[in-house]
C-alpha cells in the first residue's frame, strides 16, 4: 500500500468521532524493513496516537535491518509492540 493511500485511510479513521486509538497490525517491518522509510515515518507521525503491533514468527527474524526499521518507527513516536511467534496454524 502506498504512503498516500495509508495516510488517506488513517485520516478517514481518525475522523470518526468515537475512534480514540489507531493500531496497525503488520509483518512489514519484519519481512520488508526497507519499506519503513523516513517518508513513511513522517506520514505516520501525523496520526498520533498510533500504535503498531508487529508480528514475528521466530527470534531470528529480528535482524539488524529490522532493528533499524523499528528504531525509525520509535523515533517517529510510533508505539510498537512485538508479538512474538504469531505464526498462522
């Protein structure tokens, strides 16, 4: 999904009066850490408070690139929770 489309969806969700928190569940930071760009983080930063639930299958998935991507999210103020070993059965 493009940054623009994700931004649009977050704006629309944020406009719903009874929605207080937004949480994104994703494996993107794990299997495609280069997708967590400064531009994406800047866009996400506009939608505080925003939480991200990150799904992992194995500790070996937490590579240097993943840690750097998670750092970029944290620097943008995105509160992340890593859900370990959330494999589909």
